[in-house]
C-alpha cells in the first residue's frame, strides 16, 4: 500500500454533526416551563380539589353562624400553600435532571409563567418564615417617643383611643357621677380627661422654640404638695437634646394629659404617689399642676429620677379640675387608653443629680 494511502487511513475520522443547544435564557425558560408543568401534573388537580373542599366547608360554617369560620379557612389556605411550597422546593432540584433525562417535548408557555409565580411564592414563604422566627426570638420592647414634636400625632392617637372606648359594647359611655355636677336638677358638662403614662428612655428631643416640662423626683426638692416643673427650653433655631450624654439611656416616665371634653379646664391636678427608696416605704402624694388645659389640648410632662435610690411612680384613678365658668372645682375619674398596661412604674437609681439639690 502506498505511504500516502496509509497516512490518510491513520488520520481520525471527524463527523460534521452539529447539536443545537439552547442558549442561556432559552435554557432557563425551558426549565421554568418544565417546572410549572410538572407541578401542575403532580399536584395541581389535588390542590384545586382541596381548596374547593376548604371553600365549601367555609361556606357551610358561615351558614351555621360559626364565629371561627374565617380563621379556619385562612389556616386551611395557608396550610395548602405551605405544602405546595415544600413540594415545589424539592421539585426545583429535579427539574434540570428531568429535562436532560426525558425527551424534550413542546411545552406551553403558560407553564413558564406558572413556574415564575411559584418561585415568587417560594421566596415570599421563606421570607415570611424567617421574619416570624426573628420576631419570635427577639423580645419586643415598645418604647414611646419622648419627642414633643410628635405631639400632634399623639393627640390624634389619643383621640382614636377615646373613640374606641366610646364604641365598646354596651352602648354609649356615660359620664361618671364623680365628674358631673348637679345644681337644681341640671347637669353640667362632664370632665373628660385622658391620662396616658408610659416608660421612655432619655434623651428628650426638644424642637426649637418649644419647652419640655420635667419633674425631678427628689424628696427634698418636692417638699410641697405640687410638683415643681423644670422647664427645659430649646432656644434658637436648632432642636435640643436633653439631658447630656451622662444621663442618656436612663429610664423615665412620660405622661400626656388630653382634655377631649367640651369645656376648658383650669387648676387641673394629676395626683401621683411616689415612693422614694423602694416599694416597701410609705408613698408621698404629689400633684402635677396644669393651668389651663383647654378643650382639645394636650399637656405632657416627664418624671426623671435624680437621686441614687430606687423610686416608683403610681398613677391614681381620679383628679381634680375646675371648669371655666364654674365656681368650685370638681373631682373626676381619668380615662385610660385600652393599651394602658400598668399604673406602676419603677425607676432605677439616678446617676446624675442635675438639680444641684441634695437627696439627703
């Protein structure tokens, strides 16, 4: 055999066979269509029938006036969606394998949209579960803002709380006898004052040109029956933080007093029982004096412990005020918001005596 012929036979034989492979976007679109189609084929009819069954049970429960029908239906739907999500997550990893294992068939583009919707649902489910676990593990501490700039928003919230109190079952709320004066068979307007006290953390942000009314809890400074206000004013055009960094993150109590009645008030007294040195010691009653408090207005004050001893604050149920146009003051009962959780507030020993007065 000639050498030229041997060289030709020794060369490898290459076939000119071209295999068409889908491009990047086409490949994943094909995966999405397979994903949606397999989910519908495996679990679609089963889930639809289960949903229809849950809807029928919900309608029957409504027919029999079951108060928990809506909640039961909601739990059923969430359970079905959760089961579908678990199945879909497992099927995500099977889709590429099935695509290469089985013969490619023409799949409707609608299954691709179904696959995209299922991936979005999986992302939402995982995010919801993660948020639920985070909120379940982290303690929630609700501390109201000590910023007087939010006073208008607080007034609106307090008014909403008042409306919710008035709309309680049992009809319209009637004024108490303690807040209603009767003279010759005629009743005056009731005194309607909402007292909302809550724990806060320092510092207080005082907007420019406004004043924060601070009460220093010091037994020597509060020798009289009425509290003395330390007015902290933000002069100039810039807001002011009070107190300085030495007292920041200390606990305090903020009380907001809202007159939501139809009468202007004067000489309003908010009595508070203070125990200096611990809960076992006898209380001393002081009053926060507010004059005037017109209808629709809110007056806020802050209670700050300035002595190195434990101090507790107890809010009382009733106060005293005088209605403009009347001769004598009246005793009345404070209204409390529905979220009012406690009437007692404990304050840790103060670190800085900013009143320049001895605590002995």
